[in-house]
C-alpha cells in the first residue's frame, strides 16, 4: 500500500502546473462555497434570532384557535405553571409573555392603525432586539403604567414634534455647523423630530373583549428604529398590564407564551418537552416556523437557491478536476501498459489511480475548506459591513435585514461540503480508473 | 530438457475484411528451460507479436500457447497478470522505466507487488543493482541515467523476481555498440548464473552470434530454427 501512495503522490506532482491549476480551481470553488453558505447561515440565524426574540420566541404556546382567528380573548391558561416548568429545562434561556392586539394610535397630528404588543419590560429588555434599537428616549420600565414605545416612522406619521420647534433646532445646528464650515444633512431634522416626540401624549383606541370601544391616554417613553417600515410604521409596545387593561383581560391572561432557547439547535427537544407538558390542555405548541411562516419560507427558498448556486459552481469545478485526472491517465497510457506488462494486477493499478484522485481531492478539500473557514471566521468575528453596498431598510417578511453580516461556520456544514465534494471527485475518478486498465497493451508497447 | 514455452499452430491476424495482415501464420515453437534464444528477421516479420502472444499481452487469432506448462491462451486478465508477475520478466527496447521512481524503486517494484519482505527486498535489489553495474546509482531517477544505465535498471527489474522466462524486445536497439555488448555480457551472465531463460527479438548480429539458439522469422512463419552453427551450416 505504501508504494501505491508513494507512486500516487509523485505522479500527481509530475505535471506540477496542471496539479496547481486543478487545486487552485478546487480551492477557489470551496472557499466561495464555504464563505457564501456560512454567510447565508449567519444571515438566517440573525434574522430568525431577532424575529423570535422580538415576538413569540423559538417556541410559542398559544390557544389552539388563535392561529386561525387571532383574537385577544383566546388566551393561554395556567401560564405561570408552564413558565416554571419550561424554565426548568436546561436548554431554555427564558420565557416571555405577550398580549398581541390591534388598534389605532392617535395624536393631534393624525391616526394610524397599529399592532399592539403588551410585554414584560424587564424580560423583554434582556431578550428583544427592539430594546437595543432605541433612537430617542428610553425603553419601557416595569413600573411604567401609561407609557408606550413607538417606531420612528410612526412618530413621523403622527407628527408628534411641532414643526416650529424642529425648525428652531435645525437652524441652531445649521449656524453652529457653518461656523466650522461643516456640511449638514437632513438627519438633524429627523433626530430633532424624534427627540421632540418623547413625552408627547398619544391615545390608544381599540375594542375590548366585550366589544366596547376603549381609549387609553399614554405618553411616548421611547422610539425604536428597526429599519423595517412594517415595524417602524405600525408596531407599538406597552407594559403588559396596560395591554390587559386596554383589552379587558384578566390579571394573568396572555395571548402568547414564548420560549427563548439558548441554541436554536435544541428546538426539537424543547418542542417535544413542551408538547408533553401541555398534553390534553387547550394549548398548542408551535415552532417559530409556524408562527412566522413567511420568514421560514423565505429562508427555505433563499437557502435552496443558495445551495443550487453553490452546486453549479462546484459542478463546473468537478469538470476541471475530472479533466485533469482523465488527462493524467490518458497521457500515461504507455506507462500503465508497462506496469500491467510487468505484472501489476489491474486492481492495484486502479487503486493507484484512485489514490491519485483521492490525494488531489483531499488536498483541494483541505485547502479549500481551510481557507474558506479562515475567511468566514474572520468575518464571523469582525462582521462584514454591507451598508455601503445595499440600501438601509431592506426587509424580509417585515423583518429588517441587518447590513452587518456575521457568517456562521459549523463543523456540520464543513463536513457536508467536504464530504460531498470529495465523494463526487471519487465518483468522477471511476471512469479514468477503469480507463487505466482497459488498454490495448500490445499496441501501446509497440 | 524441460520446455518453458510451447506454441501450437499459433496465428495472429490484424484488420478485417479485405485488408488482413497475417502477423503470425501457424507457428509451432518450443523453447527449453535455461535457453538463450534469439528471434531474428526483418521488421514486420512477427517477432514482437510472438513475444506478445507468449506473455499474454495479445491474444492469438488461433492456436495455443503454454508457459511453464500453464496455458496462457486459456487465462483471464488476472491470471495473465499473475503469470507475468511471477513467471515472466520484461525488457523493452525503450527501457520503459517508471519516471517517478528511482533506479532502486524501479527494480524493487515487482518484489513489492509479490509481497516480499522489506529486508529481503532491499538485500535482493542492492545485490542486483551491483550485479548490473549500478552500485551507487540507486537513488537516481531514470532521467538522470544514460540509455545503457536505464536498460540495466530494466534488466534488473526483469530478473528481480527470478522469473522462469525473460522476454526482451530488441533490448540493445537503442544503445551504442559498446553498451550493447556490455548489456549482452550481463544477460549471458544472468542466464548462466540464475538459469533464467532468455528469449530476444533482435536485429543485432552480436546478439544472434551470442545466442545458443536462433529462430529466423519470415512473413509470420519460422523460416529456420537451430543453433547459430547449424543455421550457418545450412546456408
């Protein structure tokens, strides 16, 4: 066996240039594949993580009829017991409760239809990305009773800052900038508008569970900017007790009990545990894919097209490798004929060609996966800033697409890509291998 | 004396339809064990074809061939391969060494295939290279050797496994006359010392003169067969 490896190793380097070109194309293809797959994984994970932490968690418990006809009176029973049991599962990071409802937010400047989310501020601050996207004011506090968190676009639509005050602030900054001869853009006016909105009064109007019209006067505590018009323009957060009051719910009533996991990889295990906990109860346990079907569908479709794209690149590279191996066999037909003539068993010769193929495949995989991993890891640590290349406010199913991307490398992904490429190379090597021993020996030795 | 090669009514035709070349026409031949025989004749007379039939590199159109009492014409690919590995050594006109292996590794290759132990292999190959006059050149690759030196390595490779039969297709054709004479001396010596049967195809008069048996070929048939002295007497 040793001499076959020696012969194989030396043979692949007898045409150094061809081997280097073959390895380079394989390496380049694998670097691209690893990097783009890791990038997509990173994007999907970030989008999913943000969405589930802001809404119903990786796993959501809700009333069995809620998905078909969302209504605030379809609440989850025995919330405290479920929370306690779920939080005892090691894979669970935290649980959160929500009251989700519809309504209208009114100000002196206008009225806009909204989705209201009643949250526990202390829990939400730890889990939800919304708490980290405050651009004016501050996030809700547990002792807030009549406070609301609104989106930047909603603040603009409700005209919460007086135009006269905005102009005065802009003119002040203009004069200051002109002293230092600095250019000024519209962001000052926008900032002024948002800051002037803090503390302003707005009215939440909705109907409660009894069908009565209710109105609650609240003040703006803070303004968030998620980057998605669908969120910044119509989502509001209030303390959960205020939401219960608006909708006329009981003290412990919630429309969703969300489970946030330490790692999304544990979803299936916790999902099964949650289903066991709620067996026989009027509660349904849903994975986030069922709660956010548009986002899940986007990830499936985009992920699928990404795999097809990478597959095409790798397929083309396979032909380079196939060509290289086949040429290496065809240009050595006389040598193979000599080896067969002096008594080399055909299976040993086939093994030698397979060893050469495997060595090229292994070298290419090690180089490609190694360099691809290094590249992806660099950006996994430092992030890849796409803000200069893509417009801000890009959204997927209403969720903002973060323009600083952190690829996600995983051993499983590397094993899959490496295994697939190496396997395909070995399959492609079967033809040259067969060719090496099916030769007219007498003609070749003439 | 025991027969090492036996051919019975062997024919080989190339081509189809109207254009058929009769490379061999009903050849009957026996080579005795330990012989040092030369096949001579004009180009295209069937010398190389005959060697190919004996080694199983090519199939006869008709007839049967035996090597060391085993019928080559009845063997499959694997059996022929085993026969060549264990019973036949090859020396080619163009040396045909493996370019990525050193002189030592080329000579060692067949022993490796036979599964000979490393220590025994090393002893054998070093002795052989010394015997063929290549001591100190073990680590040289074929490109670093002259034509004559490469043919010496090829001879060492051919006899390393101590085959019963060495087939040599014009082994002196690509070297100068002094080198050819030295190679011939070497092969005569190996024939005498190791009792290996040598069967050459050749145009070289020196080879014919040194052979103990001369088989003259003409148009795919054996024209004359005997010792050089006998053939000389028949002229």
